[in-house]
């Protein structure tokens, strides 16, 4: 009986490690994607920035504009991700075992880490 329980726990541990690895890779891809989109946007707007600087804009104003657009995209992604995760909570509850499907701390940490 102990052997069967141990095997079941090993399978659960493997699934947890697999999902954790996928989560880490997805966060890395999201970070690379956000960097790419922001770099592309800045490259497309460089003439606008040059004009703003020529007209007297400060560096902080231009940087604020870039950060505002990047954070807007990130916020849309976080809201969409939280919405989808809440919608798929019942499906995920079967995979989590004894852990609760809704953990407000996990949601807060994930949302804060993305922004």
C-alpha cells in the first residue's frame, strides 16, 4: 500500500514540476516578447521622440510615454490572464490535488511579477 501511495505522490510531483517548468518558460517568453514589442515601438517612434526633444521635451517625459504604453500592454495581459485563469479554475482544480484552486496570494504574486 505504501508503494502505491509513493508512486501516486511521485506522479503528482512530476506533474507539478512539469507545470512549474512550463510556467517558467512561459514567463521567460512573455518577458522576451514584451521587450521585443517595446523595442519595436520605440524604434518606430524614434522620429517622434527626436521631434519632441527638439521642441523641448525632457527625457523623463519621453521615457514616461514609453513606460506608459508598455505598462498598458502588460496590464491588458494581466487582466486577460486572470480572467482566463478564473474561467478555467474548475478544470485546474482536478490537476492541483489537495491544493485549493483559488489562492488570492498566488494571483497577487503573479500579477505583481508581470507588471
